[in-house]
């Protein structure tokens, strides 16, 4: 009995050690760029893990924020201008569609649903070229209107899939009672459904915001005036060809991460629910 | 049809318009139209005349996509082997490690104090922009600045810039992308584990089943649908990898880390003169592969849809 208990204790300790070693390994790269962002270049080159000479400086952040060719100050503002409407528009449009798919029945409904949902899987490069040509014809290349419209469309497939699954779990009694009382579908949607699905809406906002914020490819092909570049486009441009200014680059990276990281700190469970709900319940 | 029926049909049509039309319009213009246009462009040459499957032959059998000479020399001849091969190598390295690690973590963390903190750390990889991940990995594997070299030093391996050499760059990127994606498999497996009824384990314990047997005879079989989801979603992610490579190596050195998505971008937006024929036919091939994989992921959705349709 004592040996068995000892064995269990050993297993427990071992599990903890392994788990925390993995966690430590995972956090090291983040620590690396954080240390590089607050230390002068000589100390970064010597290795950020060495502390025989340790100076904290904000100059990397100032350099990244006021970068002569691609300042992050402008990048963050541009990214916010694109990301906020690109999160809210598909949320509204997608919620309406998900409700429609879940509550109405009409011919070819499931085919239409499948067609839309399939687009979740497609690689961006599969539509990038015609998208560029189309935006060019519409005069929307190098405008945020074009990019926002596209991101809104691009977010719809997963939002509709996610919300339709969610709607199936919402009991229909309340709606039916309202319907008997003569409420229109729009009234039911706004008055009864929206309040009930709030947690799902948070998940969508959190993930859609993070994905649009992180987008690089669509920004790369659609936005090219230097002043209009989004934050994600500015980071590779700071790299330079031969000499890499690691301090500035790491500071810019931290600035870029900070927005979704703050969101993640507050809405962590919604992030995870969104990811899991999007793939599992289907 | 009675008057009431007409009214009801009219309301239904009106409702469908209000609720579904905005989505249908957006998706049609910005997703459906472009994908068909990509397919159309892959069957015509630069002058606009139809060429059948000629573009597909041209785009596949070029050294940027399939470098047969170098592939034959594998493994003594280093990358580049061509973008298509690089994607396959990426999947071969990244998929088993990230899936297995996610599963192990999901199982281990059920009995660890501070599990939520560890989960939050590992899931961070999924939150940060891939452009930044590319910078972080480049920094971490660089000769002077990379802490990886410190740990490899303990094993007697000389420090080097792992992304600067064709012999190591591709394998380093594929391996390090485990750091980005393991958060996904971990949370999905965690949710899958929670769905397994506790009674099953209790019953097994009464029968005297050990923890390892429980894992292999209860946990693993019941996680099969979750594993299918994780594997397909992971392959989809590996097939469209772009930002991460762009910001870390730009496909270099000498094309050693080039991948399909990057090649499509270069063909159209970078090469002078632009080559829509090569780019779009390659994009169509990538789409075809993706759809084949996605069918597995979407199988439950398709099943539900078919069942609803039948009823």
C-alpha cells in the first residue's frame, strides 16, 4: 500500500515537472522578444538571457513607434480602422443569416448552407488574384472600404456555421409564444434571440477581431500606399535586407501583439469556446 | 392556395430576403465569384486564349514547384525540392508532433495544478499574428540572439543561424511551427476529454484497470472523432501557411523554404511580367487538395445537412 502511494506521488510530481517544463519552453520565445525590446542592441547580440550588463531602455519602442519609413503609430490606427468594422459587420450579417438558416425552411436551404460553409476551408491564395482584379475594377484597391467588405464576407462562413450550431441549443418556446402573439421575425430576433446568444457573440467578436488584426496576406495584396499600410504589413518591412534591427523589430512585434493580447486576457474563455465550438459541435 | 397561404409565403420570402440576402450577396461577390474566376484563369493563357490543361502541366513541372533532380537526391541533396514537396515535408514533420503533443498536454493538464495558466501560455501561439510568430522564431533560432543555441550548446552543437542554411531552414520552420499550433490541438482535445463520461473510468477502475490501459482502451478510441477534426484542421492550416514563412525567411535561402501559397503570390504579384496562368493553375491545385481534406472535416456538417434535407 505504501509503495503504491509512493508511486502515485512520483507520477504526480513527474506530471507536474513535465507540464511546467513544456510551459516554460513555450514562454521562452516571448520572453526573448520582450527582453530584446527593452534592451540596447549590444546586449541583445550578447544574448538576452545574460544579465552581466543589463540596461533597460525605451528607445526601441520609441524607434518602432516613430519609425522613419513605417511607423507603428500609424499602423495601429490603420489596423483599428479596418479591424473594428470588419468584426462588427459580419457579426450582424452572419447572425441574421444563421437565424434564417436555423429557423426558416425553404428549398435548397442545406445546399446553400454547405456552399457558404465550404469557404471556411479555402486558402486565401485561391481567391487572392481575382479578388485583386475585382477590387481594381471596383476602384477599391488601396482603400479600406474594399478590405473591410472583403473581411466581412470572409468572416461569414465560420460565423454562420458557429451561430447556427449555437441556435440549435436555444429553446424555441419563447419564440413560439412571441410568434403566436404576432411578433415579426425581426422583433423576435432583436428582442428574444440576441440577448440569449450574447456569449456566442463575444466569442465571434474576439476571434474575428483577432483574425482580421492578424491578417497579412489580404492587406499585402490590397493596400500599398506607404501611409495606408496596416500594422501587420509594417513588421516585415522593418526587417531590412542584411542588418536586422532586432530591438526595433521586437518592440514593433510587442506593440502588434498587445492589442489581441489584452483582448485575450479579458476574454480568454470566449476565445477557447469559439475555437472549440467552431470545430467540434459541427 | 388560400389567401392566408399566400400571405404566409410572402412573409417567408420577405424574411428570407431580410435575413439571408446580405450574406448571400457578400459571399457571392467576394468569395464565390473569385474562386470560379481563379479556375477560369487557370484554363487560359496570358493572351486570353483557352489552352486546356496546359497551364497545370507548366505550373506543376517546374523546379519552383517540383524539383525532380533534387528530390531524387533526397536526403543527401538539401532543399529546395520545390514548394509542393516542402508543404508535404511540413505536414510530415508538424502534423504528428503537434497532434501528439496536444493530446499529451490535454491528458496531463487534467491533473496538474495551475493547468489553466499553462493552457493560456500554450494557447498564446494561436492568438498572436503569424507575421509576428515568424519574427519571433527567426529571433529565437538566430546565431547570436537565439536561446535555442544555448540549449543545443549543452548537447555540444555549435551555435548557428538555423534559418540561413538550406540544409536546416525548412526543417527548423516546420518544427518550430509546432510552437504556434499546439494550442489548437490541446484545447480541442481538452474539450473532447471532458465529453467522455466519468462513469466509464470508474467502472474500469473497479475492474482493476491501470491508468495506461485506461488511456489506450477508453480515452483513445473515444477521441477518434476529435482526432479526425484535429488532423484535418491542422493539414488545412499547413497547406495555406504563408505569413509565417514570409516574415521569417521569405521562402529563402535560395527557395529552400518556399511553399505553395508563397509561390502563388510570387507568380502573380512579384514576377515581372506577372504570370496569372501559372499562379491561378497552382491556386486551383491547392484549392483541390484543400477541398479534398476539408470534405473529411466537414463530414459531420454534411451528414447533418443531408439528414435535415431528407426529413
